[in-house]
C-alpha cells in the first residue's frame, strides 16, 4: 500500500493542528472542581513550564483550558463535571490521558512525559478530502490524494478518531514510534497497523498446530497472509503470557508470510479447515478458569463439549493446560454431528499417558462389539479396530503425542507424531448402530487438543507435533 506524499499537519508550537485559531482559556473560572496534575520527565525530574491543555473528551472543537506547570511540574485546573482529556507538552515530549470528574476535587496520578510520535491515518482508498479528527484534542487533518492524513508530534496515549465516514474508533499510541493505521478494501469497519514477516516452508493444505513466537509488545489480534496475498486461516488454541501462542493454521502457500494487527473492529467470519471437512476443534488451554474445566468451547463456533463432571486441570510448560481423566466414565462424548455414522471420518488427539492405562478414544460397535479404540498401555499405545490390534511402541509415554485417525475409501489409517504408522484395508459397516464415541476413559490420561472431521484426512501431516513459524 503506497503511503508516500502524506499531508503534514503542523501542531501548536510544532505540536498543534493546522488552521488552529483557538483562543487561550487560562485555567478556567472559580466554579467547578479543582483538578491537580503533575508531570515528570523520563528521569523522574519535574517538568517545569510544560504546556497543559484540558478539553472535553468527546469534542472536536477548539475551545480549551490551558496552563503551564510550576517548578514542581504541577498544574491545577478548575473544571466542571464530565469526561475530560489532558494533553501535556514538553520539549519534544508529551503525554495524553482521559479522566472523568464527578463533583469533587481530584488529584491525578503523576504522569511521565515521553518522546512524541508520528502517525499517518489512511482510510480506505477513495476517501480523499475527508477530515480525520482526534477527539478531545482539537487536532484534525485532511486526507490528501495519497489517501492519508498525517499527524506529527503526537503524545503517547489513547486516541478516539472520527474519520469522516460516520465511524468512530480508537487506537493506542506508544512513545517515540512511527505508526501507520489503515483500512483495507472490504473491511470498512476495521483498522489495522503493519505487523511482521515470517517464513513458512511446511505442509500445505492440512490443518496444523503451529507455535507462533511472541517478541512484540503489540497484543492486538494478528492476521496472516501468504506470499500470494491469500489469507492464512488461524484459530488460537493457547496464548502465553509472553505474547506467543499455539494456533491451528491451514496454509496454502509457502515462503514469506506477512501479518497485520487489527487495532479496531471485528474479524471476518472466515471459513476454516473447510477443505478438510472439519466439524469441530477444541483446546483445553483456551478457556480454563480458576483451575476448573466444565466444558470445552468449540474454536470453530459450534456447540461446546460438556464434561461429564467438572474437572480439575493441570499445566504443562510446553503444552499448556490439560484435563486429566479418572474413573470409568468418559470425560467427553462426540455425537454424529462431529463423527459421522456413515462414510468417511477423521480424528485428532493430543494426549499423554504417564504410565497409566486408559482409553484416549473409544467408539464401540453395535451390541458392545469391538469398534475403534486408542488405549494407553505400559509400552505405549494400543490401537484396535475390527480385525486390527497393534501396539504403537512409545516408551516416553509421559510425553504428549499427536494421533490422527482416518477412514476413507475402505482404508483405516493411524498417524503418530507425523508418521503414518498404520494403513489397512478395512470394511467398516454402517456405524448408525454404534455407541456414541467417547474421549478420556480411565485414570491418568492428559488431553490438550481435539479435532474432528467429516471426511478422511492425511494422517501424517495432521499428526505432526506442533511446528514453529520462524519470524524473519
């Protein structure tokens, strides 16, 4: 997106908006409540003779109160009840914040003046001539032929924007940065800033669990796009405190990906895993509250999976939160809306079984006859189906392993940690008489992520351990 030749909006004393004919208002009248503010430098020293302006927060007008700080960095206004915006300017520094006054004198927290920033605001193409206003500041800019308005020397803080299209939105500005906020065609209700680049040379077309590193203080939602500009669908399964996350992704392109951060507005309702026929995806790590788990919300927006009883959860530093199974009752049930009773189906499970015996998955045939089971045993896992009974030797059973099961074209397949471990010709009869499929039966199993499919899947890539997206 070309953001060149932006319109410069000079500010008061190098810090005010263009065409500014505001009249100075002093510190106000003797009516109203006393509001005391104090400002310091980044080194903690009083900011003397700093210009401080007070305006009603929702106003785009030029009426304001102003005063300068004393030797202690202190300033006092007398203001009426309401929501107010204070903006303070030092030499190349500033700060902005909002507060609400409700009938009594008020002392605001000590505020640090930091380096000002440079911002361009770029509505969707075709908005030339539109006036963009920063509410509560008196500053506005006209969108030029390059589709952008430019603001120089803005103090850090939160800004409410009126963009001339009837929409109102808000963004947070950090100190000492050059920022560009923009819209994209077809997303008029959303505003973005540029994100980061990453390299993906992994599997294409399949849903995969991927770890995305943090390394950015920007916590706004991130949207990824492939080298050909196509959107990369993502469903977040686990967000860590350092800004990194584990997500389901489905890539159709290799090479360099780029992201943009959504600073305002909602995400589009994007089809996810559609080509794979996904019917649901759940993560224990997504919605654990107060160490208890009562249901697993579907990341795809479908009905939640309700646990048979509320469950205590554990935490693994690499995998996130997990639920533990105990007793003979299944923890979760998968009805025919998730695993179809006819034709193809697919299943993904991320599970650990530290030396315990339990059934990670059990789908019993008619009249209690053998169906399809994945069971933890001392030497690893036992996988069974009509005419199939095999042990998957995994001595490090205490670790988490990824399993994928697929039935397609009269072939049953099992993938474990990215390897196809089993592929057998098998005629599974109509499954309408089978019992409801169950997850987590027996003691000691640990389960983190689950996904179901209405069609067969490629079990090798689906069962890959979580991959990594490398940031360039």
